C-alpha cells in the first residue's frame, strides 16, 4: 500500500519551507525511520523520515521548491515481489551491491545542504573532502576544515620552463628532434609564474550569492523590529573586578566538580533575572492594546552561526544554578553552530542577551528580538583608568547596552534596570539572593 510523504508541522509561525536535499532517490528501498528529505526553514533544517518500509516510488517536490505544511513531497510504495528484507528488483539489487562494495559512500549519504553551499561558494570539489560524522556524511564543518587546511598549504612554485634554445647534452637529449621552427614557436608561449597568494580562481569584481531562507528571515525581522517598535538604547559600564576575582579563585574547583568552565554568561544571566524581577515590564510583550507580563524567565542567548544569528532559549533560567546555566548555554551554542537545534529550542524567549565582546566589540546598540521588548548587549572587557574612592585605578571595565521598546518602557525604568544589572554584577554575592 502506497503512502504519501508530507511536510510535517514546522513549528510556531512557520508555514512553509524549502526542499533542501533528497537523501534517497526514486527506486531506493527505505526503512521506517530513514531520513528521506531535508527541509530548510527560517530557523533550522527539518528532517522528514519514512513512516513505513518500502520503496521511494516518486519524488514530487524537487530540491529548491517551496512547500507548505501538509503538502505532499513524494510517495512510498511496497517493494515489488517481496519485502525490503527479501528479493528486490534488479535495479535495487545492483544498487545494494554497489553500496555494499563502497561502504558508506557519498551516493548513499550525500553531503549536507550547508556543506554543498559552502563548497560551491569556495569552488571546492566535495570528492576531495573527507566526512568525519559517524556515518561518513560530509558536513559544513568538514568543508570548513578542508578549506582551512588548503589555505595553510604553501603555494607550489611553477615547474621550471625549458629554455627555447637549450645548450648541453641533457637539453639535446630531451629534444633530439627539435627544429629551428619548433624552437621559435616555443619561445613566446613559455608559461609565466602565477600571481603570488592566488589560491582560488578570480571571480571578477562582483559576485552574486543567493540569500538563504534564514538570512532572508533575519533581514526581514530586523527591519520589522525597527519599524514596529519605538526602540531606544541606554548604556552603562560595569567594573568586572569582582566577577573576575571569583572566577580566578573558583575556576579550577568549579571545572573539576561540574566539568564545565565558569564564564561570564552565568553571572550576567543571573543578574538579568534579578533585574527582570525588579522591573517586570522588561519581561513582557505587547499584544494589540494589552501588555502581557510574564513571570517566567526564558532567556534567549544570541549565537553567531554560519547561516546567521540564532537565539536558542535557556528555559526557566531563574531555577538553574551557575553550573546548569554554563552547561546548557555551551550545549545550545555548540548545536546552534552545527545546525542541530530543534524549533522548540528557538521559540518562546522572554528576554535576550547578546555578547558582542567575544568578537571584540567595544560598544554597540543591539536590535530587539521581537516580540520581546528588551535585549542586553555585553561587550569586550578592557583595562581602563577609573576613579575609585577618589583615586585613579586601572580596572577591567565592560560597557553594557540595553535596547528597549519605548512604547511600554519609560527611559527612567530602562536606566534603573541597567543600573540594577550593574549593581548585581559588581556584587556577585547578591546574585545568590536576587538572581
């Protein structure tokens, strides 16, 4: 009995997707649970599995097609003549024998869509790239690793050019029948050395690259945030001496006990939760003519990935200790860069923290992550002269920024919220009471 392969529910507010890659071909035998096709959505890639054993009879939607939730992608039918464990059609038998001889070949497990895209952008032959995943599939990380290794290889000098009119017995032995006419022709076409540091062919002065769905969505939502919210930013600076002293004193025992490093994010997450409890309008959103106040603290953590910025959500941050926060943020960031986050992990945040300091940013104005009404921007820690108790001292200082929606948050409230974060960060012991 045939079965339809349909686009599954894609998550809140996502109604369509792009067919990124078919992992099976028409005529391939499939088992229940095998991934048949990958769909690219605005946020993550979605794998569509087979719901029964059989044969992929027909592919209806091709790679690059836009499909809606519930739309039919293809058809699965019963294997002709026997089950998928028994005798197969001649074509299937040949394919099975080829796959058995090749092992985990690229035909069996094609490169991921991101790997193909990065390879195309850099003119990389995927047959030269070795997959490191458990199933031998080539991923984006494999392509980037190959690109780095290629860039580190020294440029090989061109082979020496044989003179047009050689002298000595060796040259004469190499060209025993060379005539004056041939020598005259060889002289003007002697190859010249390539320009230094030219690793890839020139593409001209412009290049046109199609925006991915995620990049298109990021662009659209950032513009919408600026058009729909009365966005304003306020700034302050934090003396990081206390946090850095705690980290220096506790980092070894913390890592031994929890198997994770103690970073800045756990301190700032705790400080943010404490400030949100003191100023609940920063943990709200606007729905029509109503303000929805939220008394749970799902903190979005902005992560820069290859395909663009994503914001996985740290659920119930107020109920987690420092180690749980550090461990979960590290896990979310790792899977975000590997494009392995689920849609549920990207939805429902109440407030966002972004750390441009990891890239060296000294100061910035973060854009709201709608429908949230507040976002905290952290920046690079720098040693700066400051006045402490009437004396000039060198302290590790960090600028922080709060962008907020002025429609429901007054300037004084935003300023006091950021001051509260400053007070909690400069007195880490207070985080145990208020964070």
